[in-house]
């Protein structure tokens, strides 16, 4: 498999959302602090920048990506896949190994319908300085589960809570994908509020963070997709955002 250069994106978190500290382990581990806007932490800016947004040509395709973490859920993910199929939209799913193993038929459907499947660890473990090897093993185990179902290697990972060790990129030939729009759907049951946050914050080349483990999140995601498509956006997988 041809090795692809990695991209580290920026966070868009609301005030009050707490994360870990700054760089640890000689600059190798990426963790994040509380923030109130899009920002670049540590030395990420030296590695890859967020793609520039251009609006000069009305004929130019305005790409945007929507991603879903934590699944697959036995019913909500199926509901989401039905909605995406109706709209002709491709998304990116960062699945946990334990849920993928429980619902291989849903993983297979994701693949068959053109969605990109990534790794979200086996049990949604958060990387810390003390559990590096366990975290790494969870990535390996989840890759094995997904590959057994799809027959394809897994290249992309969304590390839970954004904590990442740069050395994993060489060790596992895997690359982290973070996000630029976070509506905090996991802590709200208000569909209208979640939808509004997505639509208000989203722009060209953005990566939207959602979760397919909540009914309200799925409903809000589909509503936001409808509104953004009406504004002229085309939904693509994160691979097309990062490397096109």
C-alpha cells in the first residue's frame, strides 16, 4: 500500500469542553486543551495546513465532508445509511472494533455503498502517556476486524478525544483525521440546535464531526446535509478533502 502523507486538522470546540494538556513525551503525543475556535496546536502547522477555501469560480465544486464516530449502531446507523443513499451522499465512518465485530453486515454495507471506513480504536480508549501500548494494540485489533469484513487495509484513524502519538504513523502506517466543525451532537437532544450549529459553522473543505450512535444525531445530520446541499455543497469522504 502506497504510503500517504498525513494531515492533522484543527479543532472547533465550544468553551467548557475539557481535554488533556499540551504536548507530552518529547513532542510526540498530541493532546488538546479547551478552546473556543479554530486553532492549530503544537507543531501541527509545520506538518500540514487546512486546505484553503476558495469561492472564486461558481462552477467550482464546493466540497465538504461529514464523519460519524462510535458506530455502527444496529438501528441508527442503518437509518443513517438509508438517508445517505437517498441523497447520493458519501460519508466517512470511524468505527470501534467492538461494534464492527458485532455488526459486520453494516460495515459491509458501508463499503458497498461507497463510504470510507476508518478506525476509532476497539473500545473507544483514550490515549494517555501510561497506556500507549494498549492503545496501539486496540488500533491493530480494530484494523484486523475491519479488514476481515471488507478485505481492505485501514489507513485512517480518528483518535478518541483527539489524543494521538505521532510515532504510530510510521509504526502502523495509519494517519489521524481530526475535524474542523464540532456541533457537540453527543451532548444534545435538540435536533434543530445541532442542525443549526453544523450549517452555521460549515464551510468549504470542512470536516464535520458527528456520531451515529444517537437518534437525534442521525436526524440532525440528514437535515444539515439537506441544507448544505441546497447551498451548493458536495459531500465527499475525508480522503478527497485531505489529498485531492
